[in-house]
C-alpha cells in the first residue's frame, strides 16, 4: 500500500470518541511510517490510519484510552481506508455528552446481543442520575473489559466468557418483572433502582476474574459480594450528592439480602428480596439447563453437587 495513492472522498468524513483497542506501527511501500489503530465503541469497530508526522499524536496513549478523532474516508487502488486528520485526548465535556455506555468496546464482548440489550435498557432509564451512576461504574478502563468478558461463576452457572454480562442482565430484567407483577403501583424511580441493583449485584466479580476468565488472588482472599461496594464507590459518591436516597437504597439492597444477612441488617425493602430471588433463579435456571445439556431432558440430572429432576409429562392435543 502507498499512502500517497489514497484519495479522500470529500462527502464522507469520520469522527467520534472511541476506545483505543489496538495499535500497530507500519511502513507503507515507500517507507512512510504510519500507525494502524483499532478504535472501538459499543456499536462498531474501525481500523484507521494515522500518518506519523502529519499530525500531533498524543504521547503515551495506552490500551483502552479514550481518543477523539477526525478523519476522511479515502479510496485506494485496492480498498478504502480511513485516514485520520486529528487525534487527541477527550475533554471532560466530550465524555459527559456521550450516550450512556457508548465507550464499551464491542470488539471485546463475547455476547454482542446481550450488550445491545444492556445499552437499550440503560438508555431507557428515566433517571439521569442512575444513568450517570452506571456510566461511572461500568465505563472505567480497569473494569469494562472484565465486565464484558468474565464468567459469572467458576464451575457452575453462566461460566462461559460473557457469562457475567448475561447473568447480570437476566437478574436486572427479572427484578423489574417481579416488581411489576407483585407491586404494580411501585413508582418508576423505585423500579429503576431495582433494575440497577440487579444489574450490578455481581460487579465485585470484576475483581475476582481476569480478562481470560481465570480466578485472581482476590477470588481466594475475598468474597465477591464484599467487593461490590468498592467497585461502585465512585458512582455512589456521585449519587450521594444528587440522589442520596437512591444511593442508600442500593447500598441496602446489596448488603442486606444475602443469606444470613451478612452485614447484620434485615431487608427493609421488597426490592432487596427481588434482587436476591432473581439472582438465585437466574443461577438455578442456567444450572438446570447445563445439567440436561448432554442427556434427555427428563428424570434426574446432576451438575456438581446439585441434583435436578424433570418429570415426564405427556402433551395432549
């Protein structure tokens, strides 16, 4: 490829804020140095070219750093390329104006359909503070890849890549269903708190697995439930200032509803019970599916120490 043979298409421009998810140093056929960059968002991924010396490229750009870019779509002898004309680090206002979860890198999500469901659900929240809270928790460079890739458990339910995302979304959706069935009069803002509590109830597992799904030292030394508040600390600090009751409700739900009330407080909200029960149901349903995955779906099935039973029921026309 010769960079000098690329011809810009005037009508087509490229711009936006993306995660830097790949970088390779290259030379074209005439020895001109350039960088091949992979830029990712929740919607798509692009490979773009940045010619060294043709623009100011920020120093020490790292994996998963955010960048704001502008460029042109160019036609070459063989294929089209995107040639950058500007790349810089984002300002705080650039990030603040992005839609919720825009910077989650789709390229690292093993379950893109679940990512689409997550983004749609979060952007439908009427509470702006809760949307910003989720952004502050999930769009952290050190957490987002883990949330997208990690399993939900080591040996049992949702223990495949992307299992944590699937399980979290199932729990959040089921909390909403339970609230709407049992308490149809529940205000929308409380329902949304329940959704967020279900979505992030296992966020502590982003400390107990690495990006390859292997248990970390924290998995041996800490209970993931004890790490949930730590993972949400920056978001809760923000929520304390703009909606203190919502922050307090989330803390209560996450710390009171575990078996034996580990922190010494009994559930004081039905949402706490809904999150606990939705979590258990999602786990058991997936375990049961796995128990019958390699056998007929009737009689007794086993997964680890768990035993399941499905009766044989005739279907009548």
